[in-house]
C-alpha cells in the first residue's frame, strides 16, 4: 500500500519586504543545494524532507525579522558597539604595555604567542566574568561554542514541534554553525582581509609619498621591509631593461633614483632591527646636533606645545606664573566680548544696567585674589608699583580687558628670562618630546649605514622624519647651487581697473663652479600665498616653521602697510632659504627655485581653492588658541547676558581654582579609588551627567582610547572636547542627535538590509556558484598590503587633529589601531564580542549575558583568576 504524498505549500514571505525576501530566498536555496541536496539525492528522491527543512529555516527567519523590528537599535550602534570596540582597544593597549615591561625576559620567537596570552590575561582582569581565549584559539572549542549558540537560537526562533525534531534541529544547526557563521567569522577575522578592506574603503585618496616613507622608516616588521625591498629591486630590474631615449630617459632615471632610495632605506632599517641597534629617535635627538628653537610666544598659543610646557612648569615649580598668564588671557577675551555686547546694546538704545561691569569686576577680583594677593598660594610676585597700580584700578575704576596687561607682561618676561623656566625648558626632555609632536624633530638615525661610513641618503645630512619620496626623485638643487633672495622694491600696479601691489625680488644664485647669476623677478602677494600653500601641503611640518604674513582687506595699498609687508615677506624669504631649512627639506629647493625664476609664476591652485584655504587656515589656527579653552562664547546675543549673569558670579573660581586644577593630571574632584579605572570597561567611566550629547560622548570615548589621552594632562582633554563641540555645532547645529537617529534608521532600513543580504550572497555564491576557499595569498603580497593599508590610514588623518594632539601622538594612535587588527585571534575576539552584544540587544528578555558566561566558563584562565580572587579575599575576611 502506498500512501499518497501530502502537498507542502511554502509561504515565501519572510520579512514583509519583497526587496529583502528575494535575495534571502536565494541564500536559502543555495544553502540547501550546496550543503544538503548534493548528498540527500543519493539516498532518496522524496523532496518532503527538503521542504520541511526549508520551512523550518523560514520560520526561524520570520521570528528573527519580527524580533528585530521591535528593537530600538540606536543605543546599540551609538553606545554599545563603540564601547565594545574601545574596550577591546584598551585591552590591546594594556597588553602591549605589559609585554614591553617583560620583553627582556622572553625570547623573541615566542613574542606573538606571548602577546596573545597576555592579551587574554588582561581581558580576564577587565571583564571579570568572561574569557574568550578558548573560542578564539581552539578550532574545536570554537565549533562547539557556535553549535551551542545555534541550538539556543533555534530554541528561541522555532516552533516547539520543529525544535523537538532532533534530526531537523541537527541539520539546521550544522548549516548555520559550520556552513555560514564559521566561514563568515574566519573571513572577518583574517588580518589580510581587513587590510584589503581598509584600502578599499579609502580608495578615493591618492597614496602620499610622505606617509609611505614614514611607514617604512617607522616599521619594526622585517617581513614588511623585505617585501617592499624585493618589490623595489624587481621594479629596478624592469626599468633598467627598458630601451628608451629622449625625454623618457629622464623620467626613468628619476624613477630609478626613487626606487634606489626606497631599497636603501629598507635595507638600513632591516639591518638596524636585526642587529638590535634600534634607538628611540627622541632619546637620540636629545644628544645630537641642534634643535629647532620654538619661541615662547608660539608655545603659549599652541595646544600641543603648551601641554608640554605646562608639565615642565609644574615640575619646576613655575605653574603659578603660567596659570596666571593663561587665566588673564581668558579674562581678557571674555571681558572684550561682554563689553562689546554692552556697547552694541547701547547703540541700539536699550536700557543699560551696571550688572555686566559688576560681574567683570568680581571676576577681576577673583583673578587678583587667586594669584596676586597675600592670601594666594602659591603667589605670583610682581613689582610693588605694578601691584599698587592694579589694586587702585580694581577699587576705583571700571574693569577693562587690559587691566592685567602690565602684570601679565612682567610675568611673561619672568617665564622668558628666568633660568628655571623657558631657558631650562629648551634643554629638558619635555622640549624634545614637544618637537616630536610638532613634527619639528630632526631624525639623525638616517645619516647613513651602521658601519660608520658616514654615507647619507641623497646628500641630506640630517633628513627630517617626514621626508617625502620626492626627496629622492631628483638631484637636490642645494647640491647644484645656492639661492639668496630679498625684496628690493615695492610698487603699485593697475591692470584693467584692478589695483595690486607688486614686489621686486632680487635673486642671487651661486653655482658649484663659483659662477654667480643675478636677476630680478616680480611677484604679487597672491603668488606668495599660493607658493606657501603648495609647500606647506607637500611638507606638512613646514607650516610650523614658516609663517606667511596675513591678508588685509582694507587699506592694503597704504604705504606704511606695504613697507611692513615687504619687511615681513623678506623675513619669510630669508627663513625659507636658510641652509638649515634646505637641508631639512631637500626637495624644497626645487620649489623655491621655480618660484624665484625670472618668469611668470604659474599658480598651483585656482582662485576658489586659494580663497577656501585663506578662510580655513585662520580657523585652523584659531583652534590652537588658548582662549578657546578658557573663554565662554554666548550662544546668541540675547542669551549671552543671561548666561554671563548666571555664571560670572563663579567666574573667579572658574578662571582661578578650576582652571588651575584642570591642568593637573588627576581631576581634583574625583575621589581616589584603590581600583584602577583602566581595569574596567570604557563605559564604566562614562559620566552621563557631563554631557548628554551622544556623538560627543562617543567621539571622546574613542579618542581617549585610540590616542591614550588619559595619560596626558586635562588641558589637552579640555581642548579636544572644546574642538569637537565646535565642529559638531558648526557642522550640524542642534540637529546632530536627529541625524544620528536618521542614520541608524537608514542602516536598518529595508534597502540597506537588502543590500547587506545581497553582498553576503554574492560573496559566498558569486554568480550563483559556491565560492571555493580562497588560497592564502603569498606572504610578500600580504606584507605589502600591510604597508599600503598603514599608509592609507596615516594619510587620511586631518591636520586639525595633529594640531590638537600632536603629530607623534596621532601617528602612534593610528598605528596602534592598525596593529590591533593584525592578530587573527584578537580579531575573532572582537567579532564574538560584537555578536554577543547584538544578541543581547535582540533578546533583552533572555539572560544571554549569563549564557555567554557559562559557555566561556571552560577557560582555564577564568578558573585561575577566580581562584586568585578567592585567595586574595580570604585574608581580608579573616582579619574582619
């Protein structure tokens, strides 16, 4: 007897969105075809089993879709995800520090394994309840974890009848765990895949020679250097085999020179690493040659330089002088603004009160009491007649922005001339570190090879750390001739109704054979401006040395003004053409010679680009001004007075004690705890009461970990917060939270989800065929991909960030993030952390956190940590 088969109808609707259901059905079809059908049809031609499995998978997807629609994903994407990433980075950073501390006791061959072990030890200390070492290090434990997790998910998503079918449950679980999740996690954890993805994400930006040479010179990976060296040798062999003539020969020669230099740098770096002669550039520079002298004026208005000066002044006992100078600077800016508001209201005929002046007087008295009175501790000592004059003005006159100017000037002179302060600072390690952060530190480590032959690359005896590849493309102009130039005359021209100033530049060029050429060339200010933009973009640290006089909109044809500008431009030219500058940036001589040639100057930028740079650069420089930190801009003129009246009564504290405390490395208001905050997750230190602006909290949290800012003084952290607030308000105003919500909604929209599913389908089944396991790429290719990815990351860092936290700190932070992604086991840990957070968000009513603790409980590290914790608690209990 044969029973008639019951037809099974499959409802193809899954998510309620056709654009998602269509590619999702294809994924189901391909999975069944490639993981079940190919062996099932050898046993039976009855399709009811296949249809039942398909129905089971669809039921699970329907439940998953329904659940995901009920979840608010905004907290996960804006807080949980970022916290997980930042905490992973914190564990990595602490593992790095711990490895460095004990690296002398370990052998190099076990360095990678030892680092991974240290990483998971730090994870146990931070997570307290979970250690994922087994899942990330043992394939067998990883498969078991995924099978257990899939069984739990099927229990939650399948109807009870389907879940009780053990055979069906086993097949679906195997497909999910070993067919989909495991290959996906392996791919996302592969460092080579991540490096390729980084390059793809930043494919719009061109490779920067300067960033590339930085990566080569700073690399401590012999494999990277060998792969670049071998590729350069291969390219050299190809170029030398070409049969060319005419103009092409010069191009080829330049390319050969460039490749020879890259090959030489790689070989020298490899030799230095293998011989163990690697020396910290900062330590080396401290005892070598001459250093740039950064004037005190520049230090006081540059955030990066100022933080090192603050550290030094605290160490040398001069913090009161520096804090007084900064506080007066903030008082002046605030007073100027409030008096301007008062003047504008008077012009508008509004009724005036003495409230603003009274508040300013209160603030001025607060500054006096904090630093200059006999009660001040420590007290800033100034001349008696200045102190008497100040006391008289405070008691008998209306407060003015300039009331402290004389005292501030004398304090400045003390800091400038007193041997304890600025003169000694220039010989202190803090000064060396400051130059490194400003990218103004010479790097003597590339003077030549280690065998003492004194050879230098391309004739540059003390190349800058940031030499570009162009330094090697041509023979240096400095080797062929020497340039001198000065502005000898100034005139005013009128061309088609446009009036502009013209500067006559007398140029002297002395060739190697002793012959001297002299000529005159004529340039406008706009030519100088364009030239300055070109060279400061090509040599990023040059902007710290060369300062072009600013533009003037009105009365710019005035005779006195033109004479002053002539003097300033002459100073600019002399500094540009000094031998020290030319040696630091060898290729700069080519640009200077082109600019000073007796021909029409070809501007490198269009008018709009020049105007944009003219607008942006002052904004960029203003970010560095100290007043941005201590002043309080009113949100509007109407709100300004209200805000000032609310806050000015406490201004003495803000401009005095609070500012003074804010410079200390430990916030004074936080009680000292025995527990190191570094041993907790990042979110544990996030104070929601400080600022409820989601993007600001997220960016500060990330920047703290990426650039290790908690180790720096609070002055720097205040500047970063202030900068981010300005950028957010300037870019989005008050709509930033709305935009974040909209972006999260967009990420979870049917269109985007459908796009994700299509990408998954195309990656696993290109053209509908199951993708074969990609062969592991050659080691040399993977190493060159590492170099390319690091170069891309380094070159996209904005100059504003370097100006705020320093070039060296920026480089170290970016390279730390990159290095974090170069460990397969660590990448797996991050993927599993994201997966766990996703499931805890998707099923908040179930105790997934406890489940993961049990699944990871087999870790031996976890057991040892709990035993140590119990043994450390036992003596304290006995004492009680």
